[in-house]
C-alpha cells in the first residue's frame, strides 16, 4: 500500500507541475480547465466526461453553424428546442440588425457538472469574440469580446447527451 500511495503522490505532483507550467505558458484559464478535466476523473467521471465533451462539441459546432448559417449542424449535439433558439438568434441578426455574425470561442472552462438520471446541468465560464458584417455593404461593422457564466441543461437521448437549453449571463 505504501508503494501505491507514493506513486499516487508522484502523479499528483506531476499534474500540479504541468498545471503550473500551463498557467505560465498558456494562461490561467487553460491551466484551470486542465485541472478541472483532471478532477473529473472521479466516481462520476464517465458521465461528467461525456457531458463535458458534448458541451465542447456543441460550442465547436456552434462556430461552424454561424459560419455556414446552418443551425441544423447542431443536431448531433443539441435538441430541436436548442437548435430553434440558435435559428432565432441568427434570424434576428440577419433580419433586424441587417448583419451577419461570426463567432469564435476564446476560452471554455467547465466549472461544474451535475448529473441526475437522464438529465445533467453544467456551469461554464466562456469568452467569445463576435465579428459583425453589414449585409448591405459587406464590410466589417463591429467586433465584441464578451465573457459569460453559462448554465447548460442537457438530456440523454438515445444514449447521447444533447444540449436542451442554456442560459448565459455576462460577467
């Protein structure tokens, strides 16, 4: 048992050293995200990892959906309810604001995941960059960088976790 305990301590020391290096070299948010992913390796690791991966994939796909103006690209990672919300945001920008928005995810930190049966809630901290293009002139019309605390509600459907809704609050 003593040998196993010392191996475990060595692993922890290596993880901490890597996290510190990442904090210095790549930024604090990246290091914090690394530590969070490492901590998720506990009892509920499989579900937490699956939920976290769904959120990461959702955000990657959201960028593509805005790029191609196709909210339906989200169907492998989101319910129809959430896809409809994204479609409404895209339509609002296009029709009301007369602009096309492109999005870029700068950072995503999954702070907490709670799972209960076929439902899960996750709390994240995210930073997004928005670029706007005027539809009439085709010229860039603005840029914004925003940070949010986001609460994701997910459902497990057909063995897959899907984003069902989310609520973002500016920080």
